[in-house]
């Protein structure tokens, strides 16, 4: 199975963490409970930023930066 796009709006957080484990730091830095949450199989970045009232563009940029620097 090919690696998904980190910018896929339908990408579940569990898959994000699986393919790019370093992205968990972005969640932990903001005290988000998504990393390790059982609902991460169903929730997306869109769901997470809405729940925590974050700017999606800025958060996705942080995720991309972590993914690139830790590959």
C-alpha cells in the first residue's frame, strides 16, 4: 500500500501517526490529547483543529515540517 499524502483531508490521525510518528510532537506541544486517543482511527486533522480551535493552515505546516525533518 502506498504512503498517503500528509495533506489528505480524510487521513485518520492514527494513520498520520503511523506514517509520520514525529507529527505527534505537534499535538503534544499544544496539549492535544489526540496522540494515543482511541478515536484517532476516526478523527482527522480537520476534526482536531476544530475541537482545539486552532488555525488549520498553521497546524498543517507544523505537521509537514515535523514529517520532513524526521524522515
